[in-house]
């Protein structure tokens, strides 16, 4: 059980990093890119907290 939770957390973390990289590649101005990065980080933190049974 612990190993599956650890794998899920690792996959979620890797997906967050990938999405942040893809947001950097978008042709947006700096302010919109920053807003998109903040949204991705917030969603990522919430999903990681879900795996840790906080929510």
C-alpha cells in the first residue's frame, strides 16, 4: 500500500513538472505565464495533499 502511494505521488510530481515545462513553452506574455504556473502549482499541491489523505 505504501509503495503504491509513493508511486502515485511520484507520478503526480512528474506530471506537475511536465505541465510547468509546457506552460513555459507557450507563447504567452510573462504575466499570463506566471498566472498559469501558479494555477498549475496550486492544483498540484492539492492533488498531492489528496494522496497524503489530508483532504
